[in-house]
């Protein structure tokens, strides 16, 4: 087949695959990707940037946080993720091509990127895992382009890439080293044994980083666990598959060499088989990993963080699946001032329909609870939940906003000023921060504000409280000290109606 026509055909196939990924992600994961904008904030601050750059893998963290801040429009996350995954696949294909692969194994280049997308279904798997794969695949493509150089020069380049990758993307350096070794073995390059130096070097650098305290364990310095939540009990095995499948896809070049001299029909058949080897395992693993409750939560949290109360009500008017759904639904009704009137227009499940798991220590639950407690007027408890959730998510903008508001209500202006300063360095929240800056050291203006002034009056006269017994016991005290708080009164009345308590 003419080389130019082949390049055009493969380019068109790549575009089709990327377009399919965009479609798949938009209709399957758009709210989960949008939620990642709430997980990892990027600050336009040199001290923040330089502090991350000196850490192993810090560059990939910065790239991930910079990209995810753009995910507020629902279409951006699917497009950026598809381009990163597609770019990784293209680099893998170019590496396979350099080892003698034919066009029939082109679909296998999407194996590793597809399984990283599966990993992104788990919010504890950080977005920098995809960025790290992209950097490792780019380095592999660059390494394979040096195939014509002397063996010592090629391996020296590979060693430099290993070191650079560890600094930029962490243990992706080992992924590159193993993949480069497999490429050299498949291509039957001379003095292949020198290529073993690259994975050995990657492991050695990881070991030194553990000794220096830069990385927690050898497992984190050599595996995708580096890109997973450190405080989690353990990373599911499925997150290792993308790393396993990258060198496996490179081995497919051997299959290609077997069919290389055969007819077009045999090559077409091999292409179909390769495509099935990508699609079928991806679909199976996708549905096994898919957590529909988590996807639902991400959608609710995105709507709540944007104060899209009509969106929550519309979503729940057709389908209420859990207590979490009811909590967000009743929060939306309270924020719109219709909780008492519209409470029984929707299915309810007792007082927990208003707030469930109020003492949960889960970071996911604390996001929901902080919104509800703030709406109830329980500012001290909302501040406590928001503080813990903000720590767990490494600066969550919704939680930072609650912390700013409560500190302004308390009159702790120095603390509020610090968090306002952080938000002013962000892309999406700088205008909000500048607006709230006017309340600093201005009690008269603050007390006239319907949110901040009302919140200040919600604090009890006998001291602060943080869920001393239950949210509903605190609610009675809030209504007593500030009977003008409409949302707190509506929550109190709704609680009495759902519990059958008329006292």
C-alpha cells in the first residue's frame, strides 16, 4: 500500500477514534470530569508552582491541575481527555511502527490510553495519571526515533529520558524504561542487553527517592499507586492495567511481522481482531469499574457548587435514587424557599431525607454535609466539614468559599483574607473573591448582606457548637436565636413533618 495513502488512512482512523472518545466521555463521564475541577485547584502563584516542580512528578501534577480548571464547561473535559488519550495512542503507534509493525495492529495503540480512561472513573485516581502516560508515550516515541544511532548513544538518550521523566511525571519513568526495552527486543536491535539499564535506572531512582523521603514507598515510586490517593486503603488492581498493556501492545509488532507478507484480507482480519481486543476488554472493565452512585454524586455536587438549584430539582423530579439525592433535592428546595410547601411533592424517607450521615468522616460525604449545614444556618458545623473536606481534596473551591463566608461571619478577617487571597489566584473564582473582599474589616456592610448578615445572627449566644448532639438539636437553637432565618425555619418545620414531632 502507498505510504502516503496509508498515513492519510491511519490519520483519519485516529480522528474517528478520538471523536468516538469525545462522544463516549461526554455522554458517560462529563459530570465526573467536571467534578475534577473541584478536586485539584491551580493557583497562578510562583511559590505554589515552584513548590510542586521540585517534587518528583510535580510537572504532571501542575499540568493536570491547570487542565482540570478548564473543565467547568461540560464539553471541555471530554475533549481534553480524548486529545490526551488520543495523543498517547498516536505516540504508541509511532513507536510500534518503528519496531516494524504493520497497520493491522494500529487499534492496539489505544489499549493503554483506554484503560487510563477506565481508571479515571475512580475519583481517587488523579488526573495526572493520564498526563504521565502521555509524557511517557511521547518519550518512547522520541526514543524510538533514535533507532538509527549507535547503541550507546541511544541508551544514553534513554537514560536521560528516564531521569527527566521521573522528575516530570514520577514512576512513569519505569513505564518508559520497560517499554523502551520491549521495543528494542522486538526490533532485534544490536546489543539489546544495554536496554536493560533503563528500567534498572528507573527503579534505582525510585529507591533513592524513597530513601530521601520524596516518595512514600517503593510501591509508589514504581507503580501507578503514585497517582492514587495516598490515604486510601489500597489501589484496585485495574489501575495497573494501562501500564501492563503498553508493553503488551508493543509486543504486537511480532504478530504484525507474521502477517506482514500476507494478503490484504489477512491483514484486515488481523485489524478487526486487534480492534476487538481493545473494545471488548475496555467495555467489560468499564462496566465493572463504573460506580453509578459516584457518578450521580458528582453530578449533584457539580450542580450544588454552581447553585443550580433548578437543575437539581429537575433531575430529582424524574428519578430519586438514594438518601444523598433526597439531601440535595431538599437543599435545593430550601435554597429556593419552597421546602415546607413542596416537601411532599417528592418521595421522602424520614428525617434522613434532610441530612444523612451527619457525622461521616468520608471526604465525599463532607462535601454534601457542608452545603446542607450552611443552608441550615449551622455555620460552625459547616465550617468544620468544609475545613476537613478542603484538606482532603487539596483545596476545593466550594469549600474555600464556605470557609471565607463563615470566617467573615465570625469576624476572623485575617483568616478570611488568606483564603480570599488564594481564590484570587485561581482562574474561575477570582471575581467571586474580589467581590467578597469588600466585606473585610467592614462590619456595617457585612451585616446588611442577606447571606453574611443572616449567618452572623445564626451563631448562638452561649458559644459556638459543632454538631453537639445532632443537626436537628442544633437547628432548634438556631431558630431560637435567629427566628428570621427562613431556610433554618423551613428545615425545622420539614424535620417536624418528617419525624411526626410537633413540639
